[in-house]
């Protein structure tokens, strides 16, 4: 897919100039951006390491299945964050990885009777397609774990050399006790870590919390030659190696779902700071909360597990996007069918406001910028859009322009209003057009009873007809 890179070439896009790079008279001042930093557990002003180049890393998918709406929430949080950063700063490099070596992948390929490479290629393409359908912008760089094994091995060797890792029975493990600030990111003390750790109990570990950097591979498992024997990397070292390769030992923001805070991000932080002690690793940590489905935790056993494609079979992508952005990223979101329908009605209103007349180009409205600068407060930004839509529906076309510009910061209202009300072209649309043509023929034949019956049939399907001197147009109610 265009825009997804696997090499070291950084293709960050200076989409909009930073305030400091243009005359102040030409641009309104941007509000100060603040973010909730998971490590300090406080909402703090965002100060980039280099205002001329902001660097962001997000954990991407483990590619063995379709992405679900919980995965999507993390991707949307990153998308809004990066859109905002690109609006304010001249250059942003956004890296989001693909985990394509993992025991879950091996197990799924074996269950499917499928080659691992085929499985990861197919599911990566599906992931790209799903995010494109949701108008999630691609990262500047999308490294794959399997393309960065050398970097992982170099980090592991360095950790062994400086006393933070050790070999044991074909494994290499990180020594948690060698890093005094282990637990500082997740806010857990050593006792809590040991009691709540999701760790493998193994006799070769010096301490229960020590985690795997490298592990041996059987003949039927993916493996690479290494100084410690044929094997494969542990999950945590993958992200540390890829973030370092593309962003260096200090970068601005690391993000992901709150389920990654411990152990994944805690372990990333530990091994990266121990490997590169003069760096800072990530200056800010951004974590989105989880979501519920109809008030319950999403799980396959409950039958409420929803992939992105499951939802898009029921509603437009923008409706799902608006629903997920309707709750603050740090609050638990309850996905409901009623909420999805309400989001669709809201978009109907917004698109009616755009369709009411010409839409001039305007700057992003100050209210939307202030909301997003306040720790990505998307619900407040959407409230601003509602106010602008009301003004636009009352005839204020400048407000319509502001509505479109503000919605663009959320990745919304990107379509044509007429097409929105018609929906995506489909067999159903073809059938609707056929009924409309049949009605036109009946009217020309002055068979008004049949024409009225066809209008009623279409109306029962939720189709509104509008007859003008130029012909008949239609939209969904």
C-alpha cells in the first residue's frame, strides 16, 4: 500500500507549517498542547525534544487475524494525535510497527494449515485495508519485526555485555533486578509486579519477573541463527529495536492501548534505557482505555467480539469513527448498536449542513483546536462541530467551512454530502435506481397510481425522492 515503508528511508510529511516557520500575522496562535503522560500520571504541557521534528512510535498489530474495534480505538487515538501534531509542527515522523513473528502467529498458521509468511502477508494487507476504510492515515514508516532481527540481536548482545541480561538453557533473559526503576512506568512496586505479573514460570530464570529477549526455536518454528543458537526474539525486544532504529534512543511520544502498559511497555522501557543509558527512550507515554460492547468486555466466548469488518457491514465507516471518538480516549467506551445509529444520525445532520450551500475554505476553528490541544478532547471537539452545524443550517456558510475544517482534524466529513445520503454503490442501489426509472416510465405514461405506489415502496425502504425540473434525485432518510 502506498505510504507504508519498510526501509530506513524516513518519509515524514511536513503537511502544515509550524507557527514559528510562518509570519505570525498569517496564522492564529495555536493553543498549548497538553497530553496525559502515563509515567507521571498527570496531564502536562507537551514540549518536543526538537520542535522542528517530532517523533512518535505506536505499537501496531500482531498479524494473525482481522483487527477488532478495540484495536481500532488505539489506531484512532494515534491518528488524531498525529493529525494534530502535523497541524502544529513542521515535521512529524510517525512509526507504527507490524509484529509478524509471534507464537500466536505460529499457532494460527498451524491451525489453518497455512504457511506463516502467507498468513502474515494476508492479515497485514487486511489490516491496511480496514484502516484505509476508516480513514486512518498510514504511518511514515511501518517496520516489520522480521526485517529487524539484526537490530534485536545487537541490542540483546549489548544488554548481556553491560550486565542487564543473561543466557540460560538456550534463552536470553532480561534481569529485572538490574534496573532499579523497573515498575516506574506502570506505577507498580516490586511486590505488586511479582503478584500480578503475567510471566512464564521457568527453572532457568534467576528471578520470576525476568523476561525473555531470545528463545530457542524448534524445527517447525520460525528461527534465525544467533550467538545463542537458532531462535526467535521475545515480543518486547522487537519494539525497542524498531523504535531505536528509526527514531533513535530518545523520541517524543510512545503510545498504545492501556493493556500494553504492563508488561509490554514497562519491559520496553527497561531494556531500552539499559541498552542506551544516555538516551531518554520515550519522553511521553499515551495510553487509550479499553472498550466494552453493550456493557460487557468484548470476548469471543460471549459472542460480542466485533471486527472492524463486522461493524462496517452494518454502518458507514464514518459512523463507527464518530462513535469511537465520541468518548475521551482515556475513558472506557461502551460500544452499542444504539450509539452507532446515533452517530449515523449526527453525520446526517453534519452533511446536511454542508449540502445547504457553498462551503468556503477556512482555518480549523479555534474551539476545535483548543479542545484537541487539551489532551485530545474529542468529545469537546465534536460538541464544537454541533454548534457550527447549527449555524451552517441557519445559513452561515462560513460556519459550514469551519465545520468541514474542524471535522477534518478528526478525519470526519471527508466525503461528498450527496454520496453520503445515497450510501455506497451496491446491488441495493442498482435496485433502487431501477425502481426510480420504473416510476419515471409510469409517470410519463400518466399511470400515477403505479408511480405513487413505487414512491411508497421506496419510502418504506427509507428512500426519499426529490422531483425537480432536472429529474429525480434520491437519498436515504
